[in-house]
C-alpha cells in the first residue's frame, strides 16, 4: 500500500498515529486475504472472522474502515495490486510476438490458478452501484495493452491513424474480455481437465489468430516466432 501522505499541520504524534493506523489497515487486509484463501470459492467473510484473524476487536476494524463495503473494496484493491504486480512485468516488447502474448496470458492464468478465491473476490459486485475493482483494473489494463500494441506497430514502421487506433482499442477490449471470461469458466469448474499451461497455450493461439487477422486487414504480415527487434530491423 502507498505510504501515508504527509499532511501539512500534523505534528509528529499525529503522523505516528496515522502510520500506525495504516499499518493496522494493512494487517486487516492481509488477514482477510488469508481467510479468503482458506474458504470455499465465493464465501462471504464476516468482519468478526477478519478481526479475530488480525488479532483485533471488531470495533477497531470499523474504526479503520468506514463500513463493510469500504472494507470489501479495500480488500479488492489489495488483490488487484497483487495481480498488477504479476502482470506489469509482462507488459514489455521483448521476445517474439507469441512469447509476449504467452507471457501476458500466462501471468494472468497462473495467478488465478494460484489464487482462485482472491480472483473471485476481486470481481464481486459490492452492492454500492459501483463496479468491482477488477473491472476497473481491466479497463486500465486495456489502455496499457493498447499502448503496448501501438508501440509495437510503431517499432515495425506502422504508425496507426485514428481509425486504426480506435479499432485496436476495440480489439484489445474484446481480447481481454475473452481471456477473462474463459479463465472464469475454467477456474470455477470442479473437474478441470485443462492445465494452466494448456489454457495459456489455447488462449494465446486464439489471441494470435485475431491479431494476425487484424494485421492482414492493414496489409501487414507478421511472423509470430521472430523476435520483435529482428522484425523491426527488417521493417526498416
């Protein structure tokens, strides 16, 4: 979690108290994460359970969070931070196109396979009329992936016009929705016959077919097995 901002006018004791509260908030969130990992998929945790795991009384938890929804949203944000930490390392133009796709998809699939309960919690509607934090994170991820694709196109000597960028944005939204929907169906099945590696390979192939089809509409033919830097040098 980010450090507590230093607010002008607060004395040293107030700052120490703010730091202490932030540490206790993080402790509560980590307790909730631990409980979620142990419960059946989709379980609803009680504040009392979380408080006991954190070694606090329930009234202290409610002093640290405005209400139950505020606590749940903070848990979701913490989980989303864990997912982004895994994915951010994959959003680089390094290796071949198929390796880049497999790295991004594999990072997500592997994380969900390791933490299915946390993934389920992160996308849960909290009843306040706002989307779950995973929905918001996917929207931001779409922007990041679109930027990666644009950078890749520019590296290969194809500067996209506005219409092409709009098309690319829609393609990315579709790809992310496809991956997320497929992973959700897969992870919720009690009898998974497909391994995380197999699912990653299948989704990566589907993504490549769609990227390849869109590229060919722009009269661009790509070899997914050639490293990006070699493709770029050949495009010059």
